[in-house]
């Protein structure tokens, strides 16, 4: 089944094949002006960009992102350069030291220099757009003033640096440090004892349904990337349209195009982390030279390594020096360098380094002075895979996506894709070097040639067919398609549960995917509950606890107190395991995270209690402890939890399991002085680490969660406009803006917002004018034929009993100028304040309103006939906001009712229209209170508002009138 997408696309050119590169125009150099663009927004503030060509569009994307996410972009730029501590203080020094040592910025420059010329021009255009918008964006963002920071300049290579710094820890190389410590302390045979999805990795869900499983007969692609949730969010909903392509998707702020999750109208794709291992750690032997240089020992003997010193500026503290050393393997990221002319100690032991020459990586005593280098593909090859990004935008088939992803490098992903013909794709994309298996497990010796990468060789990447009797493909970080590429994978529970849910129906729709997104079955609870069932000698309270938990449905629902009891039991078991003699060597005072041999940045990977919590299911299953000891341990936990529950009954899980997002400036979070604010800032939700709704707390440490669905999406290949998406916060990164947190209620309950593809339903902001000649791009310059109001798409339609059907359609300032002028200049409309305006003045006013993302004007049609002018606004972006204390969720409206004559005049005319207006406003869950401010002298209007349910507020003085505020809450209508 194919979708008719050309009606959504401005000036579609079907004759341009997918192989052409965006922005490659023979008549323009890369540095020349590429044209103007238009910026539209939907009702959620999501940017929809339309431009004359791909270069102008990349520039537009950078500009729009700078307006919405200036502070986030500045944060990322400093993270790339290792200069975050200059304004964030000492807490940021560890990260700054790491990215300088890892040479992230230098690697980004190298990778930019190797881009295809047309890709380099495209990325440069994006950076230019960021620079153009940063000053304005910084004025909106209070964080700049809070830290006394001015936005810096983006270089053409900065987006590549953002991509690198965002994903450098994705492969979880610090886990190799943990395995080294486990092997040294517990024995080589226990190295992978804790193998599971660890705290440094991402977990995601994705699934594809072929047409055999959907109501339309066309594929559906859905999922939710689970990452550390940041505020502002790590994904940006966006639409990018030009004559060459029209793509909606989830972009990464700071990166041009749409890398991970996109829908071109013809083909859609999505990814999850493949859990592949493609970064290595090498134990280096270093020594100083008489001239102050550094030598490293390699397979061919000692050689001079690169070394220089950099200074990290620290706000509120003295600057810190960092020595940057790079060997033939890669940058040294752990260790203080050789120092004092002596060789560094061996990572695996305190014996003389010479004794380890040529030896297998044996276990031993970790010590200060350890030097470990990081080898990662972009540093080695100078390739980051950015040439794939413009090709993805141009894709029209899964074959195009497949070809584009052959250029993908990092991170290594599992990919699902489908197109409107019904074709599908399921493959791994990325760069995995060929080297010994030991490299995947642990730190290996740099001087031993056996552990070297095989130059120019990469591991073949697996792929499989989707089509088959089941018609289902799932990717959830499990040990599946990518198994040959990694060591540790997520437990299989999420993948199995998704298949089980999808296999129960053959009539799936986009809206029905929410049931999968929000499933809360905790299959990993089975082993602990099984031990609880057979726990011996329980007292009465513990026995009641056991009965209750064995009757529990194992769903981590937000309103479930049983889920809380289970979490309490799990926490107690984790702590008892941590205190058990069998694990004493890696817990308590001997916990590896306490070791001074490793930078503090890597402590989350080295902490024993989280490792025990994440691996609890396997630790209670395999032979760490005898079965009788496991039973006794769980019995002791049951007694302790039951006793505590008698004194403190469990609260619902959602009251404890709250989001705790990362923020560069945590103290900028508004004060959550009441429950509604707390829910908006730190929503409590359902789910847990091994649920499909993978809101990952840290068992044994906290019930709060920092990892979870960083976005949700449903891509419909039948009708793109039936696609859905949501993010944890909103389209804007500006605190206090209307779209900063307006999607949080959707996200918290698992609902999704529609993907709007009809340009007529979007709100245009002030456009940038194109410099192209009209004949080059008629779609961008020709004025569209005006539509009669009755033919325009409606933003809201409602049948009002005894009155008729009310439709709200956007005002067209030019087409509606005569109608509006006639209404606003009547004597009855004197309170509207336009009685002496000309037609042109009225048109200009509504063109201005149309340019604002915060103000909208609609015609209300009664059975197709214009019946009223209805305007909405966000009070904090309107002069009225200066006259009263604006509350979160306030939404302002203005009403001008047209005269109803003859058969149109019915009793309750205005109240009937108000019914539809209020229903439209409250259809958005972010709107909590309607605000009106009629002229204080307009007694009829005030009386009408009171009859509808408004509560009168104070009078306020505005330049043009004395107004009377009135408020209508959800609670007043029984909608709370």
C-alpha cells in the first residue's frame, strides 16, 4: 500500500533520484547564500521548516534549534571542548578532563575534513544557522544570565563533536574496568558474573509490523529510545521540507538532519543500541624522556608518543592542568602520565612493568600510576558516518536507507525500516573492528601485537528478513541479531514481551501502540518471587507479605502498592547480597568505585551495589550462592520488609518512582512547592528497568529513575499524518515557555501527539524571504489560491446538540480581511477596539497575529457559515501577563460573536459557541485554566461568562481599556 505524500510536500520532484546529494547544486558554491526559509509550528510548538533547497534547510534547522535550545547547544559545545567547568564549576572538571584526554574536538575536526564536499557544505550551513540564531536564543534562556555566560561560536566541525561526545560512552568501555576488578578480586571465572545491561548503556525498544498485522495493510514502525533523560530533551521533534524531500522525525539538537528516527513519507526507519563492543582499552607502559617528552612501549619497542598540556579553567576555583598523551593505540584517558622519569605501574599488578612484557593480560593489584588508552573507530579512521545523514533524508525506499547506512559508523545500531511498498529492513549498522575476543572483555597490553586491530578490516554486520508468517520484528538490546558483536546485552524480557503483545492481534493501528509502549509486566521478578515462595520459616507478617506478592500480577503500575512492596523486597535482597561474604571483595570498603586508580567519571560503571541490582535475576539463579543460602537470604529480607511495612504502609509505586532528569544547571529547576508542580517537574510514572516501559531506577540505590523513554514514536506507512510522537518535556528548551513542559502529561501517561503534515494546520512565524528566482522554485514563491473558510482544514470540529456543527479554522488574513473588517467596525464590537481601523489595518493586525507562535486566530463556522472570531494566546507572551500572576497552564482567549439573524438567531447562540471553544482549549491537557479579559464596562459579556462557569477576577488596567479578568478551570467543568 502506498501513501499519497506529494500533497504534503512543497514542490515535490519525483524525477530526482535518491542517489543525489542534498545541496549539491552546480550553479552555487558552498559558501554562497543558499536562500531563505519558512518556520511553522504546530500546536505543540514543534518546528516545521520549509526552504528553497537542502542547504537553506540545514541553515534553517540550525537557526530554529538555536532559538528553541540555545542553552542546550551551548552546553553541548562546551562539553565537546572540555570547557564546561569554566562556568559550571568543579563538578564539571571530570568530564572536561576526559574529553580533552580523549581528544574529542580534535577527532571531530579530523572527521569533518574527511567528509564529502557536499556533506561538509551541508553541515557548515547548519552551524551557520546556529550562529545566526544563538544571540536571540540566549536572550530567551535565563541560564546564560544565571552563570554570566555569552554564547560562543560554532565551528563547522562542532556538530561532529556533539555527536562524538554524546555517544562516546555508548559502547560502555568502562565496563571493562569493572570486569578487570571482578577478575582480580573474585577470580577469572567470575569476570562476567554480573553481565547484564549496565548503568552506562542505553536500552531501547523498537518494533515493526508488516502489513499482515495492521488495519491498513501497510507497515507500522514504533518504539521508544531509552536513554539518560536530559532537560531539555536529547531528541527534538522536527520537520524538514524542501523540494528534494519532506521528512519528520526526532533530531539530536546540534546535529543536522534526522539520524535515528525518521519518516520521509515514503520510508521510515528507527534504531536501537546494538550493544556491540567496538572500543578497546589498552594498558600502556609510558616513560619520560630527558627532554620532557613521553615514550610508549609498542610491539616494536619504545617510541615517542604525542604529549602536550592543557589548562582547564574552573569557575570559583584555581585552573587545573591536564596532560594529553596519545599513543599508537589511542589517547590515554586513565593515569597521570609517566612522571619523574619512571615507567607507569602495570594496570594488573604492582610488579615491575618489564616483567609483563609480552604477557597475557593477567589479573593483579590495580594501582595509582596506571595508564590506559582508548582506541575508538572515529579516532582511527577519521570517519564518523555523517555522509549517511543527508542520504537518509533523500531516501524513498528501504533500499535507499540500506545504502545510506552502509556509511554509518558510530554508535553501532540495530535498524528497522519499512516503506510504502511494504518492503522491510532489519540489519546492524556501524563500524566494528576485527580484533581478538579478549579485547571485548578487558584491558589488554598495548605492547603485545596479538591485541592489535586488523588494519582496514571490519566485522561483517548481521541482517535478517522481517517478512514471514509472524510479520513482526523486534529490537530491544537483547542477545539477538547483534549477538556476534558484543559481550553483554539486555535481558530478553522486553523483547519477548513485545513479541507476545504484538502477536495477540492482526489489526494494529497507530493509536493502539500505546498499549505496547506502556506495558509494565516485570518478568525479571520471577526468580526472586520463586525463592520467596519456598522461603522457609517465615513469621506471620512475612508470610502475609509472601501471600500478597505471590498474588501480585507482577505489573509495576503507578498506582500499585504491591509494586512498591516488591521494590522494597528487591532492595533489601540487593543489600544483603552486597554484605554477603561471597561478594565481600567487591563491596563495602573494597568497592571498586572507591579506587583512586580510576577517574571519578567512571564510578557509575565501577559501583558494586548497582551492578548487583541490575544483575539480581542472574545472581539469584546461577551458582554464586548455594540454593539454601539464597532461600535464607530472601527469607531474611521478607521478614525485614514485612516488619517495616507494618510501621510504614507502602505508597503507590508512582509516588516513589519519579523522573530525575540530568540538567546542566539543576538549581534552575522551579521550586516544586505543591503537588501539581512536582508532577510537572518530576512526574511519577509506572514501569521499571526490565519492563517494556523501561523507566530504569537503580535497584538497591534509589527508586528514582534517570533513564527511560527519551521519546516515543509511531511511524505509519499508510498515512504519515496518522503517525504519532511524544517527548518527556516539550519542543522548547526555554524554562517558563508554553512548550517547555507541555508534553510531560502526555509522556507520563503514555499518550502521543499527532504528527501534523498539513501545512494549513500549522502556524507560521515570521518567514525568511528566499533569494531564489521564482522560476527556480515556484512552490516556495507563488502565492497559494485562498481557500474559502468552509474548505479549510479544521483544528477542531464539534457537533453541539440543537445548534449545529461548529468548526474552527485558521484565519487567512488576506482572504478574510473584508469579513473581519466588517465585524470589528460595527458599533456592537466597539469593545474590540478596532472601530476606526481600515481594511488594510485589520489585515496587517491579523498578519502579525499569524506570525506569532503564541497567538492564533480562528474563524468559528456554524454549519459552514462564519459565526465568530476566536483568538487564543499564551498569557506570559501577551501584555495581559504583566497585569496578573500567570499560573502554569493558563490559556487566554478572545471572542467576537458575529450577528446572528433570521433562522440563524437561536436561543443560547453564544453559549453554544462557547461550549465548542472551551472544549477545544481543554482538549490540550497542558491547558488548565481559561483566561478572558473583556472590557469592564461590557456587562453582557461578563454575565455571559459567569453563566458558563467563569469566576470573576480583579479589574486590570491595560493601555486601551480597563478590563475584568475571569477564569474558567477544568475543575469547574468536572474535567480535573
